[in-house]
């Protein structure tokens, strides 16, 4: 099948296609993690027929269905959330993907029953487990020991069936020494040697536009630090584009496409132009084009910047313009425009 707008691929070169889905179906969490602004109630997405239809459409268009994340709360904080995994339509979606993604602090360990059920029900499907770091505990020997023991136990029991990567909520001002401690944990325990950065505040409609802008900008030093430190595994300005690796979020009755802040973090935009009007691939392309219409650099330095194609390909200017953000190269500071 030909793509309706093949020229878009021509524009970005290699038509390597991978897609991830994020469904907001989990509720209630008492972990109280610092800088977690997720709404922990009223995440009511259960219409997995929509996920199925869109997944099949992406597959027809030669996309690899990489990870289907079920979010936003910690999977092990209450068993009630597990009912998603017994939903027949969810099962048919899950089987189309390579991974099911879930997140946990592991503060109460992990639930073997649900893992065992999962691997029995979905042979061949793997779990991508984001282990959310407890910010206040980072650097404490007891915490490092706890992580070491728990993650070793998971690896021993489940081997390659579970892919573990560490995750951190954005929102704090970090000292270099603290970031070095996080880097050390990532190098020890993240299998992909990457750190997932969670911009949880973007999903909270009770946080103002100005505060969201401030929090995104305050993340620059962290992006800068990890972009630099993890260059071997994930180049800061990598060539992953919004078209090559779209992230689709299913939240209540809406479906969203999220642009990317380099190096590779999706920024959820709760705006009409970032929503799919229908559950099909054409609607994804239409939304992509609407984002493209907003993806125009307003700052002069972008025109001659060596990183232009990366920022452009990710749709970053649509975020930058909406929140009046400075250039990413200028770590945490205004660029004078
Ligand atoms: S100047 Fe900054 S925002 Fe503009 S293209 Fe370069 S890195 Fe991106």
C-alpha cells in the first residue's frame, strides 16, 4: 500500500517506521513520587477497539508496533488496574505489539502473579518495565541496594522477557553531582542504557500554560546533561522523527499525536491540532500535517543551525512556538530572541 503523502517520507529519507501507543487506563497510586503530576483518577480509557483499529492501520502501512504502554500510575499500586489485561479486546491489541509497557517504583516489590499470567496469556510478547526512580532516595546506599536486589531478582526470574529501563520525573533543579548519581544507576540498571524522562505535568490540565512553559524550560539542563552523557547509545540530536516514530496517546475519548523534544522525549500537547479526529492512519497523517503547519522556526538562529533538521523532523518548533521556549542548545538560558 502506498502512503497517501509519500512525499513526507521523501523529505525525511529512510522510511523506517515504528509506532508506540500509550493508553491512560490505570488509576490510583499512593507512592507520592516527587514531581509526579499525573492525574490519578478519572483515567477512563477502555475502548481498546480504537487501539486495535489504529494499530491494524499502522501495520498495513508497514509500521512496526513497538510498545503499547498502559499508564499513568504504578502498575503494582492496586490490583484493580489488572482488569485491563483480562479485557478480550485489549488482548487482541497487545498481541500486535512487541512489548507491553508499564511503570512502577517497585517500592512494594513486584507481583509475580500478574507477570506469570501475562507471559502465559501472551506467549512471545515482552514487558517493558519503566522503573521510576524515587528522587529523594537517589544516592542513598539502601536504595541502591534495594534496586540492585529487586532488579536482579526480576532478571533472574524472567530473563529477556522483561526489558528494564529507569525513568525519572522532570520538575526539579538538579545539581551535577545528583545527575552523576542518576547516570551511574542508569549505566548499572537500564538495559538500553537510557533514562526515560517523564514530563508528567503536561498531562495535567490543572497546571497552567505558564507553569508548563516554565517546567519544560527547567528540563533543559537535564536534557542537556543526559543528551551529552548518553551520546554513545542515544545521540542528543538523533534522526528519529515524528513521522518515523510517532507516539499515539489514548486519553479518555481522545487520541493525540505528540511532538518530540530532542533528544527523544515526547511532549504531550493537549491542544485540538494535536488530536486525531478519527481512528485511522489518514487521520494520523492529517494531524501530522497540522503539527507541521505549526512547526515553523520563529528564531533566527534556527535557520542556520546545524541541528535544524533534527528539531524540525521531531516537530519541536510546534512545542517551542506554543510555549515560547528558547533554543535547546542554550542550556537553561534565554537566547536573546
Ligand atoms: S537553534 Fe536551537 S531550536 Fe533552533 S534548530 Fe538549532 S538546536 Fe533547534
